[in-house]
C-alpha cells in the first residue's frame, strides 16, 4: 500500500524515519505547492514523503 506523509521542513526527517520503518524501502521526497498540513504539527507542509 502506498503511504504519503505531508511534512513541514522541521518534521520531514521524522516523516522519512516513519516511512522507512513502516515500508522498509527508500522514501521519495517531493517539494509540494499544494496547501497541505504537516502530519506532525499544524504548520503548512512543504514536502510530500512517499513510500
Ligand atoms: Zn511539522
């Protein structure tokens, strides 16, 4: 199953760790323009981290 986590720049490393732990493969980080919220705080997300 594909997993996507949105993260601000403060939490992007946490998102990477979570993806690696859950999926056991290298995540893909994409800088996003859409209005998304970070999955760890309420700041606007800057990155999409995808397994
Ligand atoms: Zn955050």
